[in-house]
C-alpha cells in the first residue's frame, strides 16, 4: 500500500497527488513520480515487476524526456514555485 499526499504550489496553485518519497511499491510494481518538461505535468509511471522497460514515456503527451521528481525537493512544473503538502492524503494498492 502506498500513501499519497496532495502537494500544492504556493505561487500558482497547481496541485498534484504524489508519494512523499517520489516512488513506492504497489501490487503492479514500482511507481515513480516524474516531471514532464513538455506538457509541464507531474505524472506517475509504473515499472511492472520483472519487466524491463526500455522507454519511459509520459502518459499525458507521450514525451520521452521525463525526469524523476520528488515532492520534497521538486518545484512546480508550471511556474517553478515551491510545492507544499496539504492535509489531503490517499492510499493506493
């Protein structure tokens, strides 16, 4: 089970649900938070157990330029502002 928190940009109000560590283990495999510089979104990408992933692509726009993103140190993809955790939390399997 993975715990997610909502992070909100203090500058522009952009919000995203993300794992506080930037990655976690779920039943399907390892899940990582990525920043897509092309569509300026934070996305989750699952790396299935036992499968080699040659290309990692953005599920929103198909870009292959993804960069791992951690909400504790990462900046807002829209404006570059600081992201802060809110009180909202959810759990995923």
